[in-house]
C-alpha cells in the first residue's frame, strides 16, 4: 500500500517525489517544471553536508562541462558588455547549469532515483498527448482552422518537442517494465498518445524528431523483428491504425498541408531572392537570413561572441550597414533592448558565445550519449535513455534554442542528470 506520509518524513523521499512529479504536467500547468527545478536546487543547497564526493572520472567531466558552459556565457557577456538581453537570458536559462551541480551531488545519493522518473514518464506522455489532442479538437470544432495547432501553456513548439520526447521515452520504458504487463501497456499507450500530441502541435521540428528518434530506437532495439517481439502483432496493428488515422485526419486540413509545402518552397524562394531589396517574409527564409547574420557575427567576434540574447541588436546593426536584409529587423530589440534568438541552438551559440560556447553546448548535449554508446551493454537499458535524450535535444536544437528558456533548460537538465546517474550505476554493476 502506498504510504504518502513517508514522502514527507525524509528529505530524500520528498526529493524523489519531486522527481516523479517533474514530467507530469510539463505543458499543462504554468511554471510546473521550472518551479520543481527551483525546489530541487533549494533543497540541494541546504543539504551540502549530505553530499558525497566519490565521483567517477566521467561524472567529474560531466559536471565540469555544465559549469564551463555557464562560465562561457558569463565571459561572453562580460567581454561584450552586459545588456538587458544578456541579463534576462542568462538568469533564465544558463544559471540553471550552475544550480544543476548541487542537485546532481544530492540526488546521486538517493537509491535508484531513476525509478521515480521512469515510472512517471508513461503517465506524463499520456497527459501531454491527451491535453494536446483536446486542445486541437476544441479548436477544430469551433472552426479555428486558419492557423490550428495544439499549444498547452507554453506554445506549440514546446508542446511538440516535449510530446515527441515523452513519446520515445515512454516507448523505451517498455523494456524497463519487462516484468509488468500492465505497465508495458501504459507505456505503449503513452508512446502513441504523446506521438499524436506531437503531431497535432503542427511543429515541423517535432515531426522530424518523431521520425528520427524512432529510427534511432529501431536501431537500438535491434531491428523490426525485435520490436515486433516486444510489442506483439496485435498491439502493433492497433498502434498503426491509431497513428495512420491521426495522420489522415490532420492531413485533410489546409493549414497543415501548407506547413508541409513551405519546407521545400520557402528555401527555394529565399535563395532565388535579391537580398539587396526588401524580401517577402517567410518562416524558413527568415531563419536562413538570421543564420547568414550569425556567420557575419562570428567573423566579427569568433572566440566568445556578442553575449547571449544580443543577436537581434547585432543583426539590426548589420541591416543599417546594408549587410543583411531588413526582413529580419527586430523592432522590439531596437526599442526596448529585449533579447532575440536565431531559431537554432547551434547558430545561436556560434554567434552569441563564439567557438568556445559552440563547442561547450555540443559537449553538453553529446558527451553523455557518447559515453552511453561506448559503454552500451545488452543487460542495461539506461544507455538507451541517455542516447535518446541527447538525440532529442540535438534535433530540437536544429531550428530552436532550448537552453535560453527556463522550462526547456529544466527539462533537459533534470532528465540528463537522472539518466546519467542511472548509466553510471549500471556501468558499475556491469564491471563487477
């Protein structure tokens, strides 16, 4: 029988309960994940005496990368001059990398902390899938189809990418719950519903994530027959019908078809345009011109960049100098100094923090997956979670900048830390 009281009798159990609650309402309740991250940071900072420092070499490198990433943004901002934009985004996203260190040192001492997170993921997938589907259908039923997508509390981009992540992690959890048919059914349900939640977000990056991440899972799981054996033909048929029906339904909506056409029409239009004259605004063309601006910014300050959040200010200057097209002019940045981004973490860090920040953000995302691939084993499952998590944020970073927002940053760091702890413990057991 579940005894709720035990989760409040000890600090460790309370933290474990926060880890379980963390993914459940990521895009349903405003400030949910960011608030839990802050609670975890505060508890960890008041628990310094409980830290253990028997860190492995891999753990030391992992924590050093998180710290160096935050330090690189500080250095970039100091050298470029702190602005309202750099203050706002550093204290929104980057500072969380510093607080992640005490959180890691605290939660690694809680036995099997990963069980709480993995147990919550299928339910989180169901919730984000259902809320996204309900949001979409409500708009559809009221005739709001000119620009239709599921948003939740943080918009369709967050909805789509987090739903895609929850979907693949819920599917991976089937292996974790191999001794429970009920939990496996819940995991599969979560994977399907969250996939639908990603589809109805009408976020092209989320669609790409679903395709690529399930391709990665296909490889990690050992091919089609292994997947069929895990799920079974009857369940696989039900899943296929559900997904095909969803695709058929949303493909009948003109706005969604237009979004797909833009993928190949807008790049052609951009490259054919005369950039010395006013250009027509298009979603992809806007991004491509921003990325061209980043390359100019990188040439100007290649080592530490122009400071986080300052891309709009820099690009506005290039527009006045006639080096960029006015289509990317940022009026709010010019008037209020508000931060702006270039819709790609790779280009963002290249322009804002230079080659140093660019290399460090690559290490932040891909050092754990590198270790996971190197230490993969047939007996373990943690390494698969680490690889999928890194791949998900690597794909999201193609056209978005997850690490400048407190919610996305919180999701990345908590999952990254818990999965890393799990992988380290699994590696130790395999060495014995």
